[in-house]
C-alpha cells in the first residue's frame, strides 16, 4: 500500500475547507469530529482513518476517493480498481485492520497479475516458445531436448480402446436377397 503523506493531506483538507468557506469548527461539526482533532489532521500531526476521511469528504462535498488518493491510501488507477478500493475503505462493517489486510491482498493480486501480463507480453514479443510450469515445451515446440507436453490423461487409452473395438468387432457382411439362405442358391 502507498505510504501516507499526512502533511500534504492536512494541507489539502485545509485548502478544501477554505474553498468551501468553512471555519475549522464548522467543518469539524459537519464531519462529526472534534475541533482539536481536525486541527491536528490539518497540521499533519494526526493520521485519520479511512472512515474519518470519508466523513470529512462528505462534509466538504468532495469524493472520499480524492482524500484517499491524497492520503496515499489509494493510488490513481483505472476506474474498476478505484471502485474496489473505495468499497473496501468505505465499508463500515469491517475494522481498520481488516481494511488494511484486504487492501494488501488486493494489491498483491494486482501486482501478481500485472507481472504475469508483462511476462506474457514479453514472450509474445520475443516469439520464442517458453517451457510451461511443468518444465515442458509447449505442444509443437521446436526447442530441442525439451520434451513436449504429456498427452491428456486417458487419451492414449481411449485411442487404444477405439482401435481394439474396431479390430474385435465382427465384420459386417452385406447380404442381398440373392445371397439369403432361403434363396436356394
């Protein structure tokens, strides 16, 4: 998760408060926090929770996401990622520790997937077959000395069963009316 820059967050909140033409006391009342606490946030002495940031954002009539980005809780991202992060941070049914853990897990998955995408793009750009996770070359690979993939489980058995069934099957003889035993021939 991004580091929290408390000083610039406080400056940003102070700037937004002044733009909204609120006194410190008016904003504190509207946000449901104490006047000294809001003062300490603005001076960079206190680190507000995501819930307090949400309350301040609501009182200032700005998006909570804007304050989360300023606080370093969120990074500027594509819309879908922001929605997930905003949902986590604004959920009042989970505590701050749980929010932090969820955000760390979410970030880990995003980084993991970004790494996988980058590797896939590099492979595609190089146009070179790369051994798969099982250490085997992709099917049809021209990498010498690297065995190809294992056949699908049961594929060889299924193929052998079809061959056996064909060889064991009685040969069908087409008889015509002339060949029938009743024809007297």
